[in-house]
């Protein structure tokens, strides 16, 4: 029974030590980027946790003397507690991600200037912001779209990632220092890739003064 207790607590210590060390990795110069802190957890935290778990299990088993029933109860409580912890973690993760999409999808909006309006200078930056009741995300602040002429009108595209499911999505487009044009995105809560494309839309609201009568067509 002692050997089984030691094995169980060694496994617990191995996993717990690795997880704790992974989170503490940046304190020792192992960044979270590129999985570096995970290597730190595996190389240093897990072995230390394994040793600590084995020692703890052995000491606890010894503390029960020759009482095999107490050892069995301790092992049972340990396994039940671990099972409850794992089950709780899975339940929490399922609840936390219940409104997440199965995989990331792109919201791409094509903006169109009125006829006769010249495209902005080539170094003019543009941002596309996803606004919803679940998340807010912006495209790169360094994005400089490629404007081209289609049917006599200047058009360009911008994209932003979408991770969460909701039907309440808006696309806010800003060109340079001009106003922000907000468009309603009528995509389903969980669209399949390339399954949605709107017609040309006028903004539901314009934040800021000036600007032109910008139109947009959004797809996912």
C-alpha cells in the first residue's frame, strides 16, 4: 500500500510541479513565448515536484504505522480529491469556453469610397475594429491597405480575428485621422469560414466629424 501511495503522490507532484514552474518561469528568465516556460516547468518543476510528492506520500504512509485501513482511506481520499479537481477543471473550462468558436475565423471588410473621391495617400493607415458583446479586437495599427479602383470607386480591405460566438457584432472602420464608421455585421453566431458576405452597407453610426459617405461589405 505504501508503494501505491508513493506512486500516486509522485504523479501528483510531477504534474503540479510542472504546472507551477511553468507559470513561474518568467521570474527566472524563461518566457511564456514559444513554450519556453513549459520547458522550464518540465526540466525543473516536474522533477522537484515528483521528489516532493514521493517524500510526502512516504511520510504520510509512515505516519499511519501498521494501520492498513488508514492508509487505504488516505489513498481513497487522495484519488477522490484528484478526480474532483480534474472534473471541476474540465467543467470550468467547458463553461469558460462555451461561447468560443470551434476555431478562429476572420472578419474581412471591404471599404468603398464614393465616386469621384480619390484614394487616400499610400502611407495612410486604416484600422478595423470588431465590436461585440463578447469581445473587442482591432486590426494592426500599422496596417496600410492597398487601394485599387473598381467600377470607378476606390476600394480596400482590412481584416480582424474573431474568436467568440454572438450575433451582436459591429465593424468599426477608421481611415487615417478621419471619423470611425460603424457597420452592423449580420453574420450568424457561429459562421463557417467563407459562409457569410453582406451586401454593400452604409454605416449605422459615424463617430467623429467630417469624412465621406463610406460604404462597406463584410464577410466571414
